[in-house]
C-alpha cells in the first residue's frame, strides 16, 4: 500500500528535491504540491493524503500555526531551514523534523518511520491493539555483532573514532562516529546534550545546570546549549518549578 503524500512549501527548489526523494521510494506517491497552508487546506477538501511534508516559514500562515488550527491531520513531517522550531514542533506529535537541505538518508529515515506508524494503525483496525516490536540495530563489537535495543540505551559517549553505547545491561564499544549514530536515532527519544554525549530522555533520573544523572552515571551538559537541553528534556511533560 502506497502512502499518498502532499508537499506544502513555497520554495520551488525544496519542492523539487522532496519530489525526487518521493519518486525513489516505491511505497510513496506524490498527489499534490501546494505553496502555503491555505492551499493545503483547500486540497484536503478533495484529497485524503496519508503524509504531509510541511514547511514552516510560508506565506499567510506558518506551518506551526496550521498545526495549531487543525485538530485532525494525517501524519506530518516538518521541513525547514530553521532548527529553533523543533521544541515547539514536537508538541504536535509530528513524525519527524527535517532540516534543509534534506539528504536522502535523512528523508528515508523519516518516511520509514511514517510507514511503520501507518502499518501499526492498519493493524489496530484489523486485529485490535498491537504492541510494536522494540526498535533495534546491530553493531560490530569485539569481533561479533551485538544486538542493541534502542529502548534499553541509557546514553552514548564519543571516544575519538569510537562510540561507547551504555545500555541497561552493559557497555558496547564500536568503530563509529557519534554523528552517524545520532542520524539514525529517533530525535524525539534521544538528544545531543554535549559534543561527546547523546542521552535517552526517558532514562534521565534528574538534571542540574551542567549535568544529567542516569542511574549511577553523570553525563555533562554543554554550557552553550544548556537552556535548549533543559527545554527539550521538559517538553511534553508536566513539571513543577
């Protein structure tokens, strides 16, 4: 089953790039391109897309404002040149947040997530509630391939050309850059808190100005990004000052 996609973006080059990416993926079908949220709203009166690629800075209304106005939308992947909207964007349960220029690898990761969500939705319709299998990947560690479940990751530390993945059951060292691993982890669940550390938000026990406690481990927070990190940790959760 194909996912019927709509692109909402006022930049022709951005639309062309997304359209090329969509054409490569066999389970995606482009059914329309609009230049602003008003046109998107009109299109949705006659079409029923399964996935919307929504720019943020557009004429008449921003993509964020459109999300605020519409109570029921198909899955949305935000596409923007501005990273500062990310915190607000994820409050609307968007599938992903892609920064321009959008590489195919990053695009493919986002649409793969959208496809999995659609699959789970379809399964629930036909067979009741389905518990998704935990996400995982394999790394080469000490001459063998180790299975790493993402829901068991506590944090990841960069050690020159290697990364150390700390999980609930152990430590695993592999030859990989922190950037490569970051690009393949869910940005909602995992955040870069320091140039050398990525943490799982759900595993955080407490945090202060410049450090995070996860179990018995302390992870530093970059001083330059501490405000953003604090906001990201607290987003979508109730807390008391």
